[in-house]
């Protein structure tokens, strides 16, 4: 996984009014969840804020990152857990991060990269990518930037399911029955097949 450095500041006033004011000033309220637990055993949130200009680098990108957070001199290694967007403007309202370390496994969605020119595409079919990410579980140091799926032998009318895939050092968390990609017959290919049959 790629690494990126992001700086933030601690938050002391956690109310809705304070959060609204933060956004007006160009900041986004954030929480970091890690090993620390509260009295009920639930993960305890460490509240901080990040400038929207800093967040853009990790939100509006197809890449996944290990994020080196510098919060007023405190260093934390984290991944992006969840982003809440405004329903109308699509601006980020709140971001949750999850603290990671080299020993503990995490589950994260990794982008799928189709490799090779499929036989079905050569025969006139159309490739259909059904899911853009597959969830995998592993220590973050073992997680790649993308998952390569070889589609060279895939024919028209056939598909590749998650259960057919395996990646060294990774446990796949997405359901085995989920279709990753398939090749569908195009109208042009159907007409060509009919013409060949008549001939």
C-alpha cells in the first residue's frame, strides 16, 4: 500500500455547533479509533480535525493509502474507515480513521485490476466489471495497491467469481459467490454469430 502524510489538530469542543463552525473555516471533524477502549469496552474515539485541502488527497482518489497522521506532534498510523458526505453538496462532513500496526490484521477493500485481453472480448463480447473492490484481511504491510485478476481465458457468457481467486498472504473477506467480472454478448457479436450460422 502507498503511504501518505497528513497533518491534523486536536479537537476539544465536540458539539454540533463547533463542528459546523469548523467546516465553515475549511476543516473537517475526524475521529481516530484504535486499541483504546471506553468503560463499556467500545473503541474510544480520539477527536481531531484536518484541513479539507489535506483530506482531498485521500478521499478523491481511486488509491488506498496507509496514512501517517501527525496530530500536533503525535504520530499515528491509520487507514480511512468511513467518510460521511453531505447529501446535496457531496462535501465531507465527518471522517473516521482506524489505527493500524504491523502485527494486527485489518480488513480493507482493494481495487480490482483486470489483466490481459479476454478471449470473449476478442470474439466480440463486452467486458463487465461487477465490483471495483474486493475485501481482504491481512496485516497492512502485506496488502497490495491492487488485486490483479487474469481474464485472458474468459469467454463470452462466462464470469469470474470471488471464490475462484486467491492471493498469497491475503484472506478474502468478500463472499465467494460475488461475481467480479463477466463477458456479455453484444448485439454486434450476436448478429455476426447469426450470419456465420446462416453461411
